[in-house]
């Protein structure tokens, strides 16, 4: 009997394992409620991801498909069905107009705003980080943070009056200056967060070598902050490129119109040429898409670096 008991224990040990006393130990599985909760969580996460993908892809698909339809096909066919007779006539209509002028105006306003914003924000962030122990530095940084709480719509009338008194109304500078002012707070906050992670020993080493603040800014801070600079440049550029309120209020001439404002020109007296408008939207998104593709590595690096603390 003892031999049989020993064999039984040995066989159980081979199948399920045994502890130090020779007692069989079976593998433990997670309780059923835990497994069900995990499966439900994965299903909900996957469903949410599919829903978000559909919310992003379907409008883009409709935009491109509609731009390839004729006016008759747009009114008769299903909105999500492929075009029966694709045509590029809408793109020719847009390009034969003043689209090049609107594109140039948007490019000038965007590039000027981004350059002024990034340069001013980098200098301000460098000064705040280098003098982080002083009172004026903390007050200055709080003032920039306060700018985040000011909505654009609440100050559009004072901005309009300032532009009128500066004799800049109906000019591209009337769009650039307010855009720079409203882009500075978020840009300074991002660059300050990034520069605070730069080791102070690097600045101290340059001070020992006799470098001044401008040399440290140009030779040390700017190269190290390049991912963050690309990130804020793309973000600010996208905001200005899609801006509508400043061009609407501060300009009135057709030759000073930018792309978001020019899209309203395809509205007639009794209707809107939707396929031509969608073609203009597709063409207006291509420059920013190219910029994003070229700067995607620096953009991802800027979004993931400098915010670990």
C-alpha cells in the first residue's frame, strides 16, 4: 500500500508538480471573473480604437471622393459610394482661379508667424530657465501661462482696434502680429519644459569657457532643443494655416485672403459648389501634409522628450 501511495504521489508530481513534502501542486489559473473582465476590457478597447479610426478615415474618404465627383453625380449618388465617373474638373476649376495667390498668402503668414514665434519663445524660455531662481523669472513664466487662459474670441474687438490704430488693417502683417501673440504662451511653455531637462553642468561648462548668454543660446540651447523647436513649429504652423477668425476680421481685399477664408468664395447666391470646395480643401491640406511627413521624426522626438518629469 505504501508502494502504491508513493507511486501515486510520484505520478502526481510528474503531472502537476510537487512541493517539498511531496504533495501534488496543481497549476493555478486566474479566476473566471478576472478573465472575463480582461476580455471585456480588450473588447471595449478594440471597439473604441475601431470607432476612432472610422471617425478619422470616413471624413477623409468622403472629402477625396467628393472632390472627384461632378455636380450632377454629387446630388444623385450615395455620399460614400465611389464616383461613377471620376473627374479632375473641380481641381482645374480651383487652379484656374486665384488659388495660387491664396496659397502664397497662407504660406507667407504661416512662415512669418512660425519664425517670429519660435525665435521669441526660444529666447524667453532660455531666459526663464537660466534665471529660474529669480522672482522675475517666475512672474514672467506665470504671465505666459496666463495667456493660455485668454480666449481669442474675447479679445477680437481690442485686437481689431489696435490694428486699425497701427494702420495695418487689410494687410498680411495684421494677421501675423496677433497670431504671434497668441502662439507665444503655449510655445514658451513647451520650450521651458524641454530646456529644464538639459543638464545645468553643460551651461556651467560653457560659462567656464567664457561663453556668454547669446553663445549658450545659439550653440547649446538651440541645437539641444531642436526636436522641441520642430514640434512647436509644426503645431503653430498648423494653427495659423487653419486660422479663420483673424483673416476674416482683419482683412477684406481678395488679394489678401488666405486659404481658409478663400474657401468661402465657392459659395454662390443660391448654393455651394461642394465638389469644387472639397477639391480646394484637398489642395490646401497637401502643404501641411508634406511638412508633417518630412518632420515626423523630429516631431515624435519632441513629443516624447523633455516631458518625462
